[in-house]
């Protein structure tokens, strides 16, 4: 079935694929060999459900640009969407809310495509059946015609009507042969029955041919529907990409402005003072515990930058909604926020946390002699652990959600190195409410990377701790 549709839609679909690329669509000199169109389309659109590596994305970008340069109609669509970028930037929240509906639309259209492909498969099987029956009918008709013709010739010979043989054998068609034969001799009952059966067979074959043409017309219409739905889906994906790109840019700018607790920092400091004895009893974990049970880091939204180039100061751990989020070390919860429903691109919901982070947890951990701050964002509403809770590595502190500025279930995690673990209780009691643990936001945060040689406080790449 896939091969049937693929040959018809690839030429158009390959061009449509370019709508998922934001860069200008000027023709490029591709370094890869794009002659195997099937391979590149399969890789760049699905890749078996596995996220593309940065190198693969770069190759797909070149492939899609090359294909897009061949379609004036597609280029026009892309240009129209690009013009909307300025409007999207001004009305990001309004446009971002639309993303919630995009996935539903995509799922609906994919279901329709699956239905069309199923109908195409059924019709293709019917076409193959009809073609087989027509071929068999033609063979039977030819054999029957030869048999009747031979019988009639021999009958005329036995009736001593040889002078008519030249007339019979000169018939230009089988119908002429029958007409001439009827004119020179009576046809036996056997011959008449044979020719009646032959006429039925001929009628059936002609009807099959008519039905075959109708099935072919129907299948072409279905293929066109598949192409149209594919185009709608990919244009939607391009619109989503525009929104995400702009959101990433604005999000970095908002973070650069800094986020700091003001309303309840005094309460938090008092709460920490009340549990000083417990804090002094916390021992350092010997090693890190993976923070998302069964999760994995999305390589295309890794720490420091998104694939698009926009700043992204943490790692996105992908997992199903409701998956357990656990303490990565022994420590205490400094701050937590709750109350945000499922979000969308452009949603800035937060109740006292970092803009766009939705429901969040901020923890202080002791791990292998080091003191670390850690933030968890986009958590599921109603699952975040309370501030002031002392935790051990592996304790459940929330569940994966998609609150705030989020397009799907995941947990955004940032890690900060704060110095020696001996400073644990004192740091907790004197925390000033800076949600970046004084390690900066935006470009400042990027410049304060530990891997760049900065001392505490500095930002740690989560992948360096948890792999990925």
C-alpha cells in the first residue's frame, strides 16, 4: 500500500516537506546525494519515530530546500507564511494558543489519510482482480472463437459448400464470420449455444473493462486527497515551527530579565530556619539519580541552544504525561509552584516561578561533596511537592506535565553548581529567591557555564551528569 501511494505523491510531497524549514528558501548546493528520494522523505518526515540528530537535520534542511526550489506554488505558500512572522511576534500568546488545536487537526488528517490509503489498497486489489479476469476472458474468447470458426469451416466442407470457404476465411472479423456463416448454412443447436455463451463472456469482459476504468479514476481521486491532506499537515507544522522559533527567541529575552521570588521569600527563609536541624542531618548522595523515570533527553532541545540557535539553558527530558519526577540527590525543596493547567507555545503561566515554566520545583541537593541547585519545569498540576520538604535521592517530587510554555509532555531541567556541600544548610537558610541560583539568565547565564571555566555559581550541562 505504501509503495502504491508513494510513487504518486512523492513528487508533490517532497516539495511540500520544505515548509518545516524556517531558513530562507534560496537554492543551495547540497553536499549529500539526494537521488534516493524515498530514503530522504522517509528520514526527514518520520525516521521511524526517532528524533533526528543535528547532522541529519542539517541534511534534511538541504534536501527540503532543494525540493522547494522546484515548486513556485510551494514557494508562494512559504513566502506568505514568512510574512506572518512579524504578526506572530506581536501576538505570540494569541497565535500560541492555536498550537493546541494543531495537533488535533494533524491527528484527524492523519486518520483521514489512513482511511484513504485503506480505500486505495482495496481498489488496487479490485483493479488487479479485474485485470486478471479480463486477461482470462480474452484468452477464453480467443480460444472459443477459433474453435467455433474451425468447426464451422469443417461443417461447410462436409456439406460440400467449398466454394464458400474463401468467403468465410476472408471475413475481416469474427462478427463478419458469424454473419456470413448464418447466410450460407443453418447453425446447429450446439453451435448456437456455444456462441451465446461466448457473447455472455464478451459482455462480461466489456463490463469489467468499464468497471476497471472507473476504479482507476477513483484511485486517482483518492491519491489526490492524500496529497492535499499531506500538504495541509505540513503547512500546519510550518506554522507551529514559526511559533516555536519566535517563542524560543522571546523566552530567552524574558529569562534574561531575571526571575526572583519576592512575595514569599521571607516565609521560605523562616521555613528553612525551622528545619535547620533536619538540614544538618542531610548527607550527600554518592552519585546522581536520573530525575525522570524512564525518560530521555531530547537531543534537538539540548542544553545551551535549541537546534534553531535560540538560547535554551537546560535539557528537556521527554516522557509520558504523569511519569514520576524524582529528586536527583539528597536535599531539600526550596520552592515549588502549582496551579497551571496544560499549556501551549506562548503560555507564560506561573504562580511565583520562572516565566513560562508552568508548575515548577526548585531543589537544593548534596551530591558527592558538591552543592547543587536544580529546577524542574512544566510539571503536572497538583503533583508538585511542598517547599521545605527534606528529600532523599529517588523520592517522587512531581509528575511530568506540559504546563506553561510547552508544546507537549516533558520536564525542563536546569542544574547549578553552588560550591561545597558543607555549605548546604547555610545556603538553604539564606537563599535569596533567585530562581537561577545567581547563575544568570539569558546570555549572562550562558556565559556562566561551568564547562567554560567558571566557578560557583555556574550552570552545569545536565547531559554531563545524566548522559544524552
